[in-house]
């Protein structure tokens, strides 16, 4: 299979090259295109001529002998071997090409390069699959949050809470100012083992079961972002971070992560939340009703005082 090759500037002044005839130099360059990376080309002068010098009236067999005299190639009857092909070309060991010539094998460097490249490709493929799965989980979590709308965010925990069974056992944490956050006592092991000899370092932990932000954090975010519905955002917050794989789903301070989440929600929709819209709409209606009543009272006063037309308009509220 032909390959693209390059020509170095010092090729033209090489002592062995300048001794060749012009067509022999051109033939030598053409052999690079059709030789394997070990420099082998089948010794078929007619075929070589049709590939490299199809329109030239020349004897390719004689040109090959000229190259052999200068010790640039060797001929053994079946194969032409370009000697020191690596001197003229920078060979990519990942794509090293061999042929059917006797003894034409991959060099050890090429084998090592291919093995390393294949390991990297498998790793990239595995990471791409993990990223695809996490994107699908994130999309599913947003769909669930939209379907539930304003429902209360709940998470399972032991001990306190209103359970559905009899006696003590597992219950549900409700979003209530009276419920304190459950202390974090569990950590998730890293998905990849540390290399031998390297000390393990803490890289955070996943969102614990039953976790809710502290009362102080909720009060602080209510003061900073009063128009954000924290109940709904907490449900989305939980679904999002539980769906994140590996190190991306581990945090050292979940309270800080929650605060940043609420602030970003406030930046994205500072006044578009349905609850804020309802409050603003109700207040505006009340103000409009007061203005209308005031206008009618003022008009009645104008008629009693005998003012009509422009005088009445000037005195009426605008």
C-alpha cells in the first residue's frame, strides 16, 4: 500500500545522490512511496515503471542497477530493498507497515508503541462510555424533577422521621426547619486504586444518604436568594450529584456546594420562578384596585365641586 513520504533538504546534496542520473534520483524517491517501512519493494521493473515513470522512455531495470551500484538499494531477484530508509524518513512506529518479504517483521519499538497506543485507546473509550452514561443519568434526573414539580424533597435515613411501618426503623427525612442534617459518617472509596508506593490522599466523599443542608445554610440562602424555591432546587441538587461518576461526584464540603448551587439558580432565573411571579402578580392587582378606587373617588369630588373636562383630568391621578 503506497504511503506519503517526505524529502529532506540535504537529500539533494548528499554525496551518493549527486552521483546518480536525474531519472535514477527520481526513481529512488518513488521507491520510498511503494516500499514498506522496512524498505522492501517487489523487484518487478515493468510494474515499478508504470507506477513511478509511466511516461518516460527509460529502462527501469538499468536504473535499479545504477541505484544498486551506489549501494542505495539491494536486489536479490525477488525484492528490492531500500537501504537505510529511516535515514530519509521519520517512521511512525504506531503505523509501521510490513510486507511479505522474508524476514520483514515489526521492530520491537513498533510493538511497544502499538501496545501503548492500544491501551490508551481502550482507556479513552471507557472514559467516553462513563461520560455518556453520566449525561443520560443527568437528563433522567432533570426529567424526574420537572415531573414532580413542587413536591417535597425527601431522602431515606435511619431513626428520626415519620416512617410508614410500625415501631422503630427506617423513616423519611422531611424538609423541615426542625430536622437537623444527618452527620456524615461514610466515605466512598476511590474508583481507582492509588499506584503502589504513593500515599492515599482524601478527595472528598459522595453525597451521604439522608443529607440535607443545615438550618443556618438554608436561612442564609433564603436571605440571599429569596425568590429561589429551595425545596425544588434541593431535589434537583440530589439527583444531579448522585448521578455523577467517580471523582466528579465527590466533594469535601457539601454545604458549600449547596450554597453555590442556589446562587447559580438565582443567577439563571432571578425573577422568573412561579412562586415569585404569583406574589408579584397578586400585589400588583391589589395596587391597581386601589388606584382605580382612588380615581373614582377623585372624579366624584370633581363633580361635587363643579370641575369638569380638562380641570377634572388635571386633578385626577395619573
